[in-house]
C-alpha cells in the first residue's frame, strides 16, 4: 500500500543512488510542488542541490522575502534573484495576454539560464512536475510547461540539455501534500492557493507598470489577509484580485473622484479544470470592500466576480 512515509523513504534512497555526488539545479516558485520536490532532493544530496528563486516583480506583496525565508528555514541552499527590472522592461507596453506570458517565459529562461551557468559542473535539472502535468501536458501551464513551450524559440538554453530529475512525477496533488506534511513542510506552503506562473501580470488587464503592480499588491494583500482572518482561506481553492483597465466615478467628501476598479475573484474547485464562484458571506465582502477603498489610494470601486468555469475561466486573461 502507498503511504507518504514509504514514498519518502524509498524516493530519498533512489535519489541518493541516482545522483551520487552530482549537482542539481532547480527553480523554486514558492508553490507546493517545487517546494516538496526540492525538499526530497535536498534530503538526498544536501548542499549539492542549488535552488534558485526569482523575483519577477509580479509576486504577491512580501512574497519574495517570506518564501525565501521559509526556504532558508528548511535548510535549502537557495539563492534569491531580484530580476524585477528585467521583467518590467520585457513587459513594457505589452497588452495582449499571450504576448505578456511569452515575454515572462522568455525572461525567466534568460535569468535562470544565467544563474544555472554560475553553478559549476552541474549535471541535473530538478523539476516539481506531478502526474497530472505528465498526462495532461497540453493543458499544463506551470513553470515546467513554460520552459517546454519555449523549446523551439531560438535554440535550447543550456540548462535544457541537463538530465532531468522529477521525484513527484507519479503523484497526484493530494499525495504531494501528504508527502510535504511527512517532510515537515509548513502549512504556509502546503495549503497555499495555486498562483499562476505569470503572477500579477495576468491580473492587471492591459499593460504592466510597477505602479499598477503596487496597487494590486496592496489590494490583494488586504483581500487574502481578510480571507484568512474570516477563516475562509482554506475553504476556497483559489482567490485573487484583478486590476481593471477602466476608471469609474466616485465621491469622497465633497469631491468627485475618477479612479480605478478592482474585481475580487474566489472559486471552489477540485483541480482547476472546472470551478464555481465561491459564495463568500456578504458580511465579509462588505468589510473587505470598505477596507480596500479606504486604504488603497487610487481605487474607488470593488466588484465581485460571480462567473463559474466554464464558460468563464478562473483568471481574466
Ligand atoms: P484558468 O484561468 O485557465 O486557470 O481557468 C486555471 C488554473 O491555471 C492557472 N493559470 C496559470 N498558471 N501559468 C500558470 O502557471 C499561466 O499562464 C496560467 N494561466 C492560468 C490559474 O491561476 C488557475 O489556477
């Protein structure tokens, strides 16, 4: 019978045998899959695992610092790379969702390839691929898929020539969480909502500027903290805020305002393939709407997305 304990034990033994004294380089995202995969490889080969965590400037508020800290706490050999400016430059002026995704994917590859070169004599690329990624590779949109879909764009980056080690590629998500729990990973990682690789770039409709990112980070942080405070975070599958490319009229004191609109999204789902909009309590929505409008400068209207998937998607881009 499959148990997380026996999986951990046999996987670490297999990794030790397979990797020996080899070096492995791996990009981490802060998500469950890459964190669990890295922890397994780390248990097997220790400091010969070189982890890289890239700040693409499109993460949630404080996410880069928080995640880096929890990785350090786990003992991982992790390097944080501030590549915000490189990503903002690549995104400047782009409005088409797929063009934004491509620019982000390409920039990520450039940054990662550069960093991978700094590790001498590396043999392996570690990846957090899980079983559904393998069987549904067409519909995967994770970092590994981003890398794969860029195969044919101007030749292979050097790290793509490395041998691949994917210790989770026979597991489903709930099994990955169990393995993570067995390995002692914190709930902050294990229960984290899924977050798209292109991050806030696909939640800012239209072009990306650092100013818009900052506004959305503030809104999103109030929303996510509110969900946690109300005990709702673990009841929804994914939640986030979207910055709309329109302004609306409002009133503050005697003044007319003409400011930004944000949409809040929360869904329940099993696997993200279908999803229902979450029936969040009115009391929570009322509170959070007030808090956002009162505290985030430049936002004067909040709407709640009541669309299910299909026919809507979870993200707006
Ligand atoms: P949709 O919007 O297609 O999203 O209903 C389903 C799930 O996929 C995530 N998503 C992405 N993840 N890169 C990713 O790594 C992407 O480009 C991307 N687009 C959507 C989305 O957050 C949801 O969990």
